[in-house]
């Protein structure tokens, strides 16, 4: 895959003032994942913004109590059967309503623009819309679909079928999750596994008849040690017990304890190995039982040769824009895991540079917006010319 000999779009083509004014409106609409009404208020706004700009819209009603799914499309040339470029994005955030009025107000300090969800990933969504418009003006004809989902931060439970539906007809997938570690883009991600385990024992009075009880917490403590023993730093396997809840009172042998387990797994073989070991775990005491549910939430995203070629295209365009682009692998999952697992060449982390995702320090670097939007737009043009 080669890139164009000259760039169709430069950072000067982006109206940064207008971009920031629009982005502030998006950030001012707080969108926690589990508040479908709040997410849909922003979906309404984005739908209107994209329609006004000349893009086509398909909106699908939310399921599983999540907000709606929005597909923003470039107009299709008549009779085209070309495979599309799929851009992946989300509008939901981890921040609760009230964050804007409390610990993370929308504010600018020098090059940093702070706000809940601004880095992960409202800036990236707006960059994608602007890049589509710039590519259209440059004469791009390859169909582009921007898929905006409402539940990425909680595993894309409702939107995964749509992501995979569109991916089956995609030539490339570009993910506008935020940049990492000073502007790096993501070329591979670990798979993500999630398990919920309930340990059941037998309750008893802790003072009168303690020997009649079977402590679920004690059994869970041993289970945690067995699960955490699956960690293998050399192989890139991470297993974390993120939450434990159990018992009914200080003076009662606990009959139940619940665990939440997080797995990060570099490839499919290691995923099958670790998941198999967890599913096979069983108590040594016949009066204790384990109820294990869950599995692989996002498949591993390994870089394919086609994905490596896609990165080379991006790096070449970035160099022409004065950006020394680096790729990296990360343990965090994204919707790009789904497209990569289906064999679609996928490149991730194409959103804004900044830091503090999921924290009260979340911010973007304003100086990154125009160059990285130009990078994305030129990639759309390049993939059209060479796809």
C-alpha cells in the first residue's frame, strides 16, 4: 500500500475555532454509559450536525437499556459495490452526571482542554466527522461509515452485533480512540475477559455453632490466590481480582462471596488456555460450590501483515505533516478488537493526543487536533486511491 505523492489536506484546512466551539457543546452534554436518555441527547445533536454538513444518517434504536446507535455515512456513488472504510467511535463516557459541575469542569489551561469524555473520546468522534467532510471535498469516493456506539465503555454489549455486521463488508477499520503516550497510535490490543464468580458455603453463628458453617469468604480467598497465580508477565497475561463482596455480618460465618475478575490476554491461544483454567476451577470442600460465568468480552487484536501496511501508510502521511508517528500495543480493549478478529486491517488510537482518560485529569492537547484530523482525512483519501 502506498500513500499519495502529495497531501490533499493540511492542518490549515481545519477551522480550529469552529471545531473547539462545537466540541465544547458535546462535552457539556454528559453521557454516562448507563444513562440512555443522556447519551441520546448527544446522539440527537450529532445527528443534526452531520445531516447539516451533508452526511447521511442511519439511526438504530438502542437495546439492553443503552442509547441509540448512529451510523454516519458519506453519500454513495450510484451503483457502487466498493467495500467501505469503517470508522469506529463512541459517545458514552465513564464519568457520572455532575462531573462537569464538580471535579472536572470544562476549562482550558494553555494547550490543555479539560472535560469529562473529551479525550476518551468526544474529540475523536468530532475529528472523524470533520475528516469525512474534508475527504469528500478532496474527491474521495470510497464509501465511509462512521459507527458511533453508546456503550463502548461497558463492553459494547448492545453494539457488538452492529460493529461486526458492518465489519464484514469493510476493507479497513480506523478507530478514533485517543492517542497514547504522547501521540502514539495503537497497532495491537490484548483481548479482554470478564468473569463473575459466586462462592457459596453455609451460614452459621460465629460464636455458638461456628463449626456448622462453611465460610464462602475463606474459600473465595483461596480461589483469589489460585486465579492470581495465572498472571504471567513474561507472556503478557494479566489476571486481576477487581472486586470482592461477601458476608452478612461480623458474627456470621458467610454463606456467599462474589468476585469480579478481569483478564488481559495477548492472543487467542493464551485466551483459551487461561479461560479454560478458570472455568475448570472447583472447590476442595464438598460443602462449597463455585458458580462461574463470563468469558472473553473482546477478542485479542493482533497486528496482521495488512494491519502493518495500514500503519506504514499512516506513518508516511504523518511524516509529511511533521508528525513522527509511532505504533504500540496496549492492554486496553476497544471496538477495534472486534474488527481485527474478523480479519479487517485495523488501526486504532487515531483520535486526539492528551492524557487522563477515565480520571479527573482528563484532557486533550489542542495543538494535536488540526494535525491529527488532517492525518485521518488524508488516510481516507489515500485508502480511496489505493484501496
